[in-house]
C-alpha cells in the first residue's frame, strides 16, 4: 500500500544556489517519479508552484517570542496538519539552532505522541560532539537527544557512528540516504530521454551506444558491423544496449524486421539488448536533437563502419561526448579525425569513383578462413570485443546518485520494508524485499 508522506520544510522560497533547497526539490521529484503519495509543506508566504505537490500551510511565529510559546505553537500546528501521514520527512530541523529551528524541534516532540506517523529527520550538517552533561531543559540541548518515533537520516554511511554519538541512539535509529543527483535532472533531459532511459535501464549496462542513422541507408551505414560488435560484447558476458535512433523509418519497417531477424540470429534481443527509437515516437518521427544530445551523455562506445562519408555528424557527436571510438580503417575521415585512442576494425567499404553507391564498387569484407572457407565472423569480432572491453569507459558512476539507486537501495527499504507499530515506533529490522522490488 502506498504510504502517505509529508515533507515538512518551513521553506518560503527556492534558491538554486542553496543546497538544502536543491536537495529537497530533488527528493520531491524522486517521490513524484515513483508515484508516491506525498505533500510538500511550506510556509504560507512561499510563492506557489515552486515544489511538486506544494501546500502553503505552515504558519510562522516571531523567533523572538518566548521559547515555550513558540514550541507550543508549532506543536499544536504539527499535531493538526500531520494527522493524515504515515511518514514525515523533516529538512534539517533537529540539528539547526538559529531562528525557530529549536522551537520546531520542540514542537515536533510535543506533537509526536498524538500522531501515528514515523519521523525521518534529515541531517544536512556534519554531526558534532554533545555537551557534558546534556540538560534537555536547555533548548539548545534538544540537538543532542533522540526524538521518539524517529529515524535520523544522514547523507553518508561512514559517519553514522558519529551521529549515534551525538544523539545517544542505537544503530537501528540511524540510516544513510544520499543526496539525489540524477544525471537526467542535472542536465535537464527532455521527457523522451527520461522515457528511453527508464525503458533501457542504462545503469545496468556495460556497453551503451546511441546510433543515429537514416533507415534508407541502413546497409551503407555499416549496421551489420555494429550488430556483430554488440553481439560479440554480449558473448563476452557484457550487458549491452544499442539505441538505434532511426530516421525515415515509416516506409522501412520491413527492412527493420529483417534486421531484427539477423540480430536475433546473432543473439541480440529486441527491447533487451537494443531498441528502435521509432517505437517510442509518434508517427515514426526521428528523435529530436535535444534527445540525441541527452542520450550521448550516457553512452560509452560508438562503432562507425559507414562505407563512405566526408565526415559523419553522428561520428562527431559521439566523439565530443567522450565515447570509445571503434572505427573502420577504410574511411578517410576516420583516419584524419579518429584519434590515437580509437580501435580500428576491418569493415566493408565503398571504393571512390563515378559508381559511388553501386554494389560493384563496394568492397565487402569476408570473414572466412582462407584454407577451409569456414565463416570466422564471430571469431574476428570476438577479438574486437576483447579490445573494446580493455578500453571501455565505465558509466556506472553516472547512476550512483540516481533516483533509482536512492529509491530502491535506500528509501524504499526504509519506508516499506521496515516494520513500525501503530504509534510509529520502529519494531523490526529490514524485511526481505518482495521479488518485484529486488
């Protein structure tokens, strides 16, 4: 069952240079991305429509007022507003001490006994040593006492013992959740780029290639060579994804289905190891330029075996995006622009002359044993795959702080796999994940 979540922030603005605001906007976007039922509670004077699911419901009180009066004010407000929620995420409220933060802290403790929610208190500041002795009659010492029905959330796991020391709590009362820094959000990917990454799951892949080409020139762009390279990488145990950004495909569907058959014979599975972009666009439209630029940010290899080019746009875009270049040694522009780090391969090519494009002027590379005539295509490309694997840049770091990683590895277990009693207290350790969430 979807849990009801409140983000308790007391924000009255959004400042793009303020890490706290940026981090909580990203957490809200993460919850929205995974279809969670949440409200982002902000101050009544906060401009509308800054945060997803924003509710301007938090009243303010002058920080100079008597502390007990301020604490009671917040306690009464929280007890009323937070009744519907199963979890309340607070934005650095149990650590800070300036302004009304200590009164917020006290108010949450006043409200907690009458609420059934569990509190997830984010600490965005480094832990600190508690005073000796701790005197909770002093408001500033609330920063060193563990709130009830709560888990303290820290931004790394290495320092959780220090957090336990500051709040005199046990290991099951602290938890690490990274700041979201999703590459798609950071680079403002368009909606189609989000859809394609959601479908292809590049964070699970080792070799990822974006191949923009025209379907009417599928053969001359060396598509069979690309297929053989990716089939060899898969045979070598690598998880692959070939994103075929195909243009002018409406009238070429029979050709694509024929290519599906060839790729299947080579061991590549449609929608698992490769996709056709026209399956994701209306009326077989090509991918927009913004989507192409987005996707090149997450790819790591580019195979260019075109028969004839002055210079290919796709070649240039892949190279400036930092892809490992796997290039036909028969294309003059490749020789000039390929660079010293490229991997060079034998691929079919076109001989210059008046008959450009005519099959008679096309040199087809045959991968056969000269003595037996045995087909050695797989052997040749297995050797190419070994070269690629030795140089293949990893893109796994791009997804370390992704929405998927933080949700499935950190937030989902905290919210759905732990057990809490009806009053919101932690009762049991993390349960095994159901199969559909592993």
